C-alpha cells in the first residue's frame, strides 16, 4: 500500500475526512498555497489540485510545489488529462469515469499516462468516478450519462463494479457548482453495498448539507466551489465543523 493510501486508510479508521479542491487555473502558486494553509488549519485532511480543462503542466507543477511547501498533508492531483501529471505531487487519482460514453475517459487516457506515472514515481490512487445528475461541466467534458438522482440502484451498480475491479475508492460527483449535492439517499445506498471508501463532492455549500451526507455514510467530503466563491469563511468553517463532529472531535 502506498504512503498516501495508507495515510487515508489510517485516518478513516477514526472517522470521516475532508479534502479541499483547488483549481490551479483560478489559484496559482502562492495564492493556492494560502488557501490550502487556511483550509488545513481548520482541519482539512488533504489538498486536491485540478478542476479546469487545459491546465498546463507548468502551472500544475508550480501550484503543487507551492502547496506542498505550505501544508503537511498530502497533495493529490485530480486530473483532467495526462497533462495534469507532475512528479511534484504526492499522489494522483488514477480514475476511470465509469459512466462515460467515451472509451477515452474510461481507460484510454489512463493507459496513455500509466508509464509516465510509473517513471516519475507518483503514487496512483485507483478510483471509480461516477457522475450523478446534474453533472455540470465535468459531465459534459467527460461525455457522461449522469446517474439520475432517484436511481440509487444504478449508482450502487457502478460503485460495486469499481470495487469488484479492485479500485481503492469510489467518488460520487454531482459536478462543480451543482445546485445541490449528491442525494443522501444515494450515498446511503452506495455505502450499504461497498467495502471501500466513498468520496462525495459537488454542490456542498452548507454545514447542513455536509451533515446530511456524513449521516448518510459519506466517508470523504470534497469542497471546492464554496472556497472559490466565499474563501475560507463561515460556510467552509461550518462544513469542517460537521466533519470534526462526525468523528467525535
């Protein structure tokens, strides 16, 4: 087991986690590092870097290095293409967009980047990525057929397929800027059938939404838009307080 996966596994034994997603196209270098430092000071457990399409390798590398210098927690690349890869990060989500219509997003881009990830020694975190309606921009770019919000059995099926294929993690994604997060009922149903951790992201803006998802069984919450729109402010602090409460702190 790689170092970052071991870190996540060990921390999950004590309760749910939070990760802060930073888009290097919107927060570059020192700006991203400042956001990361403030988030970690409030209890965020890891920093994810990615989000936009067309992020250059140079901007990704610059931002990863700045963030790593500012925080003690892992930096994980949330890739949109092989161009997101940099040896400066601690790990990368080696993710298959399971409900994409495009073979490129299911396996071809992963195959094209695998040798480079091995060569530079970047830790791959195998992840089944599932787009839930509305899906937003990531659903469009990924050519996904989003799982309807009421179809919990379809979400269970995709999530189980990820586990049966040997993936480390499952990510339920409503899309950045989604008007509402993944339904708690869907999270609860997916968690019921899985033995691997469930990550939930997209549309989480309030402490109440975070609390509902955690109560439904989400093990890792990811927030990004809330910090882009409001900074590290009351909404973000409220979400982190729910995570801390869920793990008994």
